[in-house]
C-alpha cells in the first residue's frame, strides 16, 4: 500500500516542524494545568479530554497554525474520532491547513526494566492502522523511554520500535520511531552513542523506498545525529523538547542542522485558557515562529 505522495513530499522537502498535539492520559492534566485549567475543572476522564480537545481545537483553528511553518501534527487517538471546526480532525488538518496528520498509537509505557521503559501491548493494532489510513492519516508515532546506558535495554527498545514500525509500513503508513532518552539520565551522552549505533544497524535493513521518521531527544553533542539525517531510509529526523524550556530547546535544535522540531509542551508554553483570542493567536504565532526559525536554522 503506497503512502500519500503529496504528503510524503511535503514532509521530505517542506520547511517547518511537526506539532505534537498528542497529550494522553498521563500528560493531559499537566498540559491543562500549564494552560491555566486546574483539575477541579473536570469530574471524570471524559470531562478532562473534552477540555484538552478544546485547547487543541483553539490551536489548530488559529490563523497562526498553517502549513507555511508547520509540516505535520500528531493527534491523540480520541482526536482522530473527533472534529475540528465541524470537520473530521485529520481531514481538517490536511484540507484546511495543509498540515500532514499523524496518529499516536502507543498505549503508554511498561514499568522500567534494564534501564528502559518499553511500550505496552497495543490491542487491535491492525484495526487502528486501517482506521487511521481510511481517515487520511499519513503516519504514526510510538514512544519508548531510555533512562540508563544498558545495552540490553536499549536493544530491546529498538527491536520493539522497529518491529512495530514495520507493521506500520506494511499498513501503508509512515512510522515515527521514538526512543526518547531521558534528559535527566546521568549517562545521557553514552546512551546516545549506543542508541545511534543501534539505530544505524536497524536502518540498514529498512528499504529506502519506504523510509521512516525518527523522533529523538536533542543530543548532548551538537550535530551528533547527522548520519541519521543523511541515511537513505530516514525521511526526517525530528526532535522532542523532552522537558527543556522552549528557549533552551530552540537553542539546542538550531545547533543540529537537518533536525526539525516535534515539540509538545514547548509549543504550548505560555498559552492560556484565559487569553483573549487576539492574545492567544499572538502568543501561538510567536511560539510557532521561534520553533520554525530553530528548525530551519
């Protein structure tokens, strides 16, 4: 099954970044609190998700949020079944904004073992991928976390990521493979050496005609992922903000040519539910502009 060629070209050669709008169960209360909505504002999970969908809707329908600076957006699974401005969410992004839609498919993390957190099982994966493709989604995102320089743990993360990535490719979608390195890891630089080695080994087995996207923590050594950026089986290398402030994340990103942002918390930093529409759009525009500049530096 072939991917959408227009969207593929947009991700490959477009100048911009991928917005991560896929806050899920664990990260949603924190995202809402930063947005100025306290936990007292909802009484159950459905109420919480309604509020975060309102926040996402405000972001994607803003005049600041367009394909001129944003290449793609990662959606939470609930968002896929919802709408933006009365239109199917994924269709709205592409048809109205020229922003390529992606879907977060992982179901969260297992408990830590061997210095890493693997992904939990994903029940109904084939059905989810088929639904995503039918709704016009281009690719998926799946996240694991590496917390220590444990070779067996890192290998287990990469094996799981690439096995899932192949299932995504087989379904006609493009996977964003995300083995996040905890920015607080004491041996972060050593982890990145082991991680890059393992990524290159596995990328060499991927057909360059069906490339993948890598989503990585900003490296300790500037430009360290250049071999990954240049690899024929890599469509794009994107960076997560990983807990850095937007200013810090942008400064680090600008020192890694060829890597573009895929920020979540750093993108929404400074936005408030209490903002007037004018103030909200100005704040979002400034955020998008700063991340865009760092991504094309």
